[in-house]
């Protein structure tokens, strides 16, 4: 300390006391610069030495395997004396999550991927120190972090998780003079999310992030949410969902008679319908309308009508399979199933209508051929022939009109029924909320 004061005094003398001689400004400038440089180097060197000294002192005798306040240091003594009524002050850890991004939400595997920072704060009185030279905190290297006790936090519904290590382990630890430890790490994890897809794709989903202590009971560790439990990146966007709300809970649980601390986040996700309107609903709607074109074609245009009917049925079947390809094989009926099945039913009904009309036309044609054959064979007189021709014309007119009338009725019935279906479908699935037990 004496040498430090002496060095600082010398630097201050050189930087502030030295004055130019005989008006030589260069001498003054150089002397002052050397003094300031010398003062800065001495101060920085002392700060580094002080930091190393503090780290050596606080880790001398420190055991990172024992939690802070673990019976205030008397646990081993009392256990040796078989004193069983000892008290233990739990460590209170404050937890905060900063969401960087929600990368994907997969309905097929019912999970979602999220990148975030986990920030924890707790007090370890064994790490108290006296700051020097306005040293507000100690910033630990990742190699020294392994020497410090940290809460054994884990994610209950995590499928896969990774702590980033490029280019160094993405961890941060600051120790403050009063023993406050701030610990942060960057994690990318895949969390399970049980989804109810009855209203898919007009659905909302609730996904959870559950944190617990793996080995410490509430007698040793208590985790609670930070006053500002969740922060989000300003540019946080999801491709198919909108993150509408995040709710935090305290969910302490008991296993085998032992209570463990637990925290839960509920993410309320609203699905954006724009993609499905463009890629699913509008194309299928147009295919159904296209199938109605056959009602305006001539009854005798068999190749055109059958080609149009088969084309719409096959296209509708292919689109239905594509819309359901990314969904799990659940036992209940989804909204997309109702829509695609109904559209397929409409185009199939249009094809069946054509088949019935075609049958009527062919029956009529067989009648014409039969009457003509009988007239040629019997060679009846002119009066009988005229009478039979009039009867044939009446029959022909009756069958043709039935086929044409069926087409005319279909032109009105099919659009009307499809319109009624759309009204019921959108009213039900926009306003209906399935029960949680479903």
C-alpha cells in the first residue's frame, strides 16, 4: 500500500506539478504524458492485483459442493452430535428468463423449440469481500465458475437442450461485495407441449416451461420469479403463431413426502390463419366451385363431364392428404378434417350427379333405338307408324327434361348447401371453445 501511494504520488507529480522550462512546451507535454501513463499503469496493475487477491481470499476454504446457509455452517457439527432439531435457512434464488426466439412449433411431435437466457440471483455470504478502487463486482471466467455453488435448476418438460459453447461457453457470473451472485447462461431447448387440435387450424395453444430443483428440497433451496420474470427480444416473431401472453406460476411439488421448489411459465399462442386461408381453404373452395361447372355442360357431353368430375375428386383427395401430413394421428376429429371431408363429399356428389344424369340419357337413347328397330321390322302402316313416332317423341322429351331438370336443380342446391355449411362451420369453430377435459 505504501508503494502504491508513492507511485501514485510520483505520477501525480509528473502529470500536474512539472512545468515547462524556458518556454519549452514540448518538455512540459512529454513530462505530463509520461506522468499520466505511469499513473494509469500503476492503477491498473494494482486493480488487477487486488482482484486476484480478493478471488484468492474468497475461494480460500470455500466449498462449492455445499449450498450457502446450509445450517449456517453447523450441519456437520450437529450431525456429528446427532442433534436432529437443527434448522436450515434455505437459499432464495430469483429466476428470470429472457426469450431470444421461439424457433419452431411442431404439431406432429407436439413440442416447440426456444432460445433464451436463464438468469439467476442468490446470496452466498461466503463470497463477501471488501471492494477496492470502486470495484463494483467481480466478473468470473468460465473456468472459475465451476468453483462456485449454483442452484440445481432443470427443465421438467425438456426433450433436448444445449448450452451454447461458441466461441466460449455462453455463461456469465458476477459476484458483488455483499455476496450477491448473478448467474446467466444461454440455452436452446426443445420442450414438450401437449396440444388440443380439435379446432386446428383455428386453434389457440398453451405451452409450458416448467423449472424445478432436481435434488434440493425447499428446506435448502427456494426458487421464486424475479419481479420482472420474463423479457422478450424486440424482434421476437413466430411464423405461424402470435405470442399473446405469458403467465408465471409458482408450482411447488411434493415427491415421496419431500417438497421441491417449482416454477412454471404459461405461453399463450394464437395461431395465425393467413397461411391456411391461402394454402388450404381458398384452393379447396375453388375446387368445389369448379366441380359445379359440369352442371352447365350438356347432358350428352360425357367425356368433358367425367374428366372434370374425376379431376376435382383426385385434386381434392391430394390436397386433403397434404393438409394432414404434418399433423399427428389423433383419435378425435379436427376442424381441418371436417372441412376437407365436406369439400371432398361435395365434389364426389357432383360426380355422382353426373353419373345419374348420364344413366337417364342412356336409358332414353336405348328407348329410341328400340322404337326405331320395331318400326323397321313391323313395317306397320303409316297411321300406326305416325302414332308410334309421336309416343317416342313424348318419351324422349320426358327423359331429357328429367336429366336437364336435375342439372338445373343441382345448380341451385349445391351452392346453397355449401353456403349453409360454411356459415355453420365458421360460426362454430370461431366461437366454440373445447372443454379442457376433451
